[in-house]
């Protein structure tokens, strides 16, 4: 009887063994939770990078499509009511401001109505770097004409339209942010006063207002803080395929 009781006491589990088992189980559980937390953080960072890369790629694709959708529009100049002739070329081309009519819409893509687009470079948040924003509103001929405030003489006796300044507003869409610089250039033909050589081969210029519509538009951008792990904004060059002269009156059939 005593031998049987001794065997039972030896076959049991002591309190120290239970504490050791619980401690080991706790350590394993904490290690698993830490591993899971590290994995979730890595997944979250990866998602943030992918989202940022998609945002940059999508914004640059939108910018290129907006420019490629340029519509050759001639409008009256509201600030110069005595204007005669074919009308004013509705295209404002400056180093950091651009106004045009495009068939591409931010909300509806190529299926939307024709839009007046106003692109402008403004200071970034807290004055750090610059950002590229765009204003969009449906095109109306009278509304486009109101953007012209005057006509001034240009080279070769051509009247050049002067437009109202472009101003960002709460509805402006940010195409690119945290940029070191952003500037526009235009592949256009420079008008000359020489009647025998009226037009020169196209060249890249910082302003093309008054020269008709360019053959291409280039938006040069560079990130404020270069980060190889993220997709960076790059220069966008959009060809403009317009087979129409702004000095010829076309008949509609």
C-alpha cells in the first residue's frame, strides 16, 4: 500500500513544473505576437508604398492625357470687343501657368464633356517646394472668351491675347506635390517680323502664347526629396496632334 502511494506521488506534476510550462507558453505566445506585429507593419508599409506609387503614376498619366486632349478653340476676346478676324487662340502658355481646352475630364475621362483646364505651379505646404494643381470646369465659349482681358501687339504684327491670372482654389486637384521645381515648355514655331521667313522650325520655348498651338508640351518635374524606394515624378512630354492652322477659316459641313 505504501509502495503504491509512493508511486502515485512520483507520477504527479509539481508546482514548479507547472510554472515553467506556463512561462514557456507565455514566451512562445509573445514571440508569435511580435512576429505577427512585424509582419503587419511590413504589409502596411508595402501598401503605403504601392498606394503612393499608384498615385504618382496615375497623376502623371492624367496629366499626359489632359495635354494630349487639347482642342484647337478660337474664341472672342471679352476684354477687346473691337477684335475682328478669326478670333483668339484660346491657349495660355507660360512657364508656370497653362490654360487650354481639353476633351479629357478628371471625373469621366475621355467620355466626359469638353473642359477648360487651368494648370498652375504654386508653393507647397509650409513653403516647402512647389506643387502642380489643375482647375477644371465645363467649356463654354463665352466663359472662355471672358478669360481674355486684352490683345497686345506681338512679333510679325500678330495680336497676342492676355489672360486673367490662374488662381488655385479649394476644388483644385493636386497632380504632383513636394516638387523641387515644375516648369512648362512648348514645342512651337517662333513668329518673326521677316515676311520672307515668317516661320522658323519648331523649338522648345518657355512661352508660346500667340503662336497658335504647339506641337508638343513638356512638363519638367523633380522630387524635393529623392527616395529610390518610391516612384518619383518625372518629366512628362505630350505630343499635340492638331492638323489645323489657326490662321485659316474653316467651313463646317
